C-alpha cells in the first residue's frame, strides 16, 4: 500500500513515537500489535495494554489490542496508567506490555513503549526492528487472524502498584513535609494521590501535598509536561517559595521521570538525586544480607560525584552509554541494584530493572525526611562540582568538528564509550567533557563538568568554539 506511513520514520531506537493521524493510525497500531505478538511469541499468553491521558491513547490501545488478539494474545487492558505502572503490571504478571504515551512530547504526538515479560526493554537491536518490518508486511497484506483469537479482560492495578512501592520505601516515620507536586496534567495526577496520598486506600503519610495541574489533560493547557526544560519548572518553583514548602516534585507526561526543586525554588541536579538513592539502595541491599559485590549503574554524563559516592558506600560503579533500553540491559546483565541517568531516569532491581521516577522521589523523601536541615543543604552536599548541562549545537560536518576537538585537546585523555569523552587536569583541578552526535538530527550534544565554576566555563566555551567554528 503506497499510502501507508513510513514506519522507519517513527519507530525510534527505544520506542515508537510519531504524529497522530499522519504517522500513527489505528491501522498502523493494529499491525504493530500483531507484529509484536508474533515477534516475542506471545500467542496464548497475556499481553498488558495501558495508556496515558492523551485524547488519541484509548483508541490506539483498543486498536493494538485488536491486532494482538488476532494473533492469539490474551489482552489485559489496564486503562489509564503511568509508564512505570505498566512496568509494574508487566513485572508482577510476568507478561509482555504495551504502553501508549508520547511522554513529554506535545499533544499532536503519541507513541508506544513496548516491554517483554518482566518489564524487559525492547530496542531496535533487540526486536523492535523486526516488529517494525513485520508490521510493514501486515499493513501491505492485512493481518491474518488465527482460528482461535485471544481473549480480552480489564484489570485495575493502581492500588497494587501503590502498595508495592510503599513496601519498598517506608515513609510513615519521616518528619512532616510540605511538598508541592506539578503533574503537568500528566499521569502523575493519578499516581501521586494513590502512592503518596490516600486515593488508593493506603494509610495517610506525613506529607502535606499541594497539587499543581493534577487534572488529566492530554492537551497540556498549562505547560508541556517536560521538566527537563527550565521554562516548564517556573510554576513549580514559584509555588514552592509561595507555600514555604520543603520541596517540589515535577513529573513528566507519563510520570516515569521525576525532577526535584529545593525550598529556595532551585532545581536539584538529577545526578545528586542519583547519588542519594544509590546510597540508600546499597544500604538496603546490605541490610537484607547481601555481602558480595554490589553494582550501581551510571551513564557517562552523570556527575563524578555519582561514582565517588558509590565507591564510598562500598559498591562498584558501572559506567555505561546513554540510553533507556541499554541501561535496562546492563541492569539485567550485572544484577545492579540501582541505575541513574543524568536525564532523571532511575532504575531499580526491585522494580524488575525498570525505571521509576516515583520510587526515586520516595527514596529522596525518606532520606530528606530523616534529617533536620533544608533540602538545599543536602543538595549542596551532593553537588560539589560544576556542570554545564546539555548544550546542543547544529553542526553540518560532525567529523570535522570532532577532528578540531581531538587536535586542540591532543594532550588529554580520550575515550569513545559513547561519543567522545575528553578529560584532564588544570592546576590540580579536574575537568571532563563529552560530545555525542544526535541519532536523528545534525546536532552535537556537549556536557562539561569541572571542579570549579570558572574552570567549567573555560572548558565549555573552548569546546563550544571548536564545535561551532565555521571554516
């Protein structure tokens, strides 16, 4: 069918993400559902299907279910949920899962995050490319239904999800905290009251929750549900200060990432959050009798404080490339108890190796709630160095930009685990930077860290001038 959308354009490295109507249609989604069942061998087995609050999500979830059932899967429809709630269903039921969400993307987008049984990730290299290619065939020739199609049933897992998280982190004994939460009209508006409040029938916690934008609305009327963009944190920052709150939490659209704001309205670096959670997860594993080596994963963009903290706590840091499914694979391969990324994705062995922003927030609340000082003090303790944040530059000739950097820093240390990482020492102070090309755009992404602010700024400006040099 010549009019079929080009699946190569919107089946991404780790998920499906495309424009509603022109790329993602019911026919495309049904074909992907059928191809998913075939590729992972789910005929005769349960497949969990959940969705976020976008207007297009319920219809796409139904279309996926039709394609999956045609190829013999027994669909378990869990309805509205966060992405980490769908991981919970996949893990606790040991069933494959499909989550309909475009995370933090605007309302014109939707997508699918696919998991094998046990919440194991699927990327282009581990099955997604094959699913894409099989879906193309089904779009061209139709989905051949099996003689016995799969069944369909509905399930509500929110209360079980909330109970499970409460069992991992006990917040009942912390000091009373006032917490402003910005759900960005995303799924945090449903999961936060269930996990941190009493909406799921659980006992009240010593938390005074002040909600911002808890109404589920896939048009995102207040701001995009992308806390990585500073403009989307402004309302939360103001509210924390106005309410004299102890801290603020911001969730993205599908509520699998969580960002933290201190009492002054200042963001807490996700690397600092990762370091705090790492210490707690190491201590938890030791308290349960694990006396062998413990591994904690961090990607190469996180602050140096993360591996330093892991080592000081008696565990082994494992440095990896950036990437969602890749981190999940590393969690499984190493048996790591925890993994943290600079982008505020936090992965837990006790959560089937999947990422869970709510669980990270609970660990932070537990640690902070056991202390007397302000969050800014704790944040400062875990942010001893200066970071640039990710800086993107449009580059037409990436190899030439690389060559300029290599020539200028020829006396420094290099590694190519992910892009190009260069490190060195200036007058007794360390610095490093990483340059990575985008997979989809003519961009170079720069991250810099140094022991002092002036040194970070010097390195940052030097590398940016090399990247953006016009010859």
